[in-house]
C-alpha cells in the first residue's frame, strides 16, 4: 500500500490487493491490469509494476548492402566471403544466402511466430525460445526479428535459424551485424 501511494500516487484498495495477491500464484510471465494505466507482471522472484504496453507493429525494410536503425538497434547486412572465420560475437552472424532474397524486413516478433533455432530440427515459437533463454517477460517484446521470404532468419542478437546455417554446400554467404 505504501509503495502504491508514495511512489505511484495511486490510492491502494482491497481490490488492488486481491489482484496482486492473485498474480503471485500465476506462472511466470502472466500479467494483470490493476488500473487503466498500471499493469503487474509476474516474474520469477518478483512482481513488476509497469504501464501496459501496446503491441508495436513497427517494421522497416532493409536490403543487402544497407545499414538501418531500428529503435535501439543498428543492423547491417553485407556480402561475406565463405572462407571468413565464424565470429564468436553474438552480434555478428554468417548465414547462407543461397535461398534468400536481397530484401529483408526487421520487426518485433508477434504471437505465433516460429522458427528453427540453430541446432534444432524442428520449429519453436519465438515466445518459447525466449522463455527458454530466461528473458524476463517485460523484455521479450523488445526483441526484434529479421525476416526473409516470410521466415524468421534471425532472432536479432540471439540466434539464427537452422535453415540459413552455413553448410559444405553453401555457395553464397552474407554477414548480419548488430551494432
């Protein structure tokens, strides 16, 4: 009650208590609207109070050879030499360009989006992939994806799709860079 009234300037009532108490028994990632402009999100060892976020439908087009800014990210897509060493830097990925087009799309992932994470031979929902990486619920929606031919090729900064990995049969490669 003290936190609500002193820090959030909200009169804390019994219904607010019931909502917060109820979410403590929910699974991690669940949220509840306490007031019109106040949301509680259940995390592993805490409850985060935040303003409800609208789903961000922002998207930008990027072509091979371009460098573009997407909110706090700068993404560059450039041709690469197949003999180039693989980087251990998670912000640089070398992928096969054999079955891709020059036009890409950067956007935030949406409910139902899925891809084949590198190393898996089956599809996984992006939301489940982020949960497996223990990304906090309040940070998940801030992670963009790179799309080509309507498929996710990179959950930016985290993992490429197994479908674009470099193999012994790869003829053309590109480098994806996150700055």
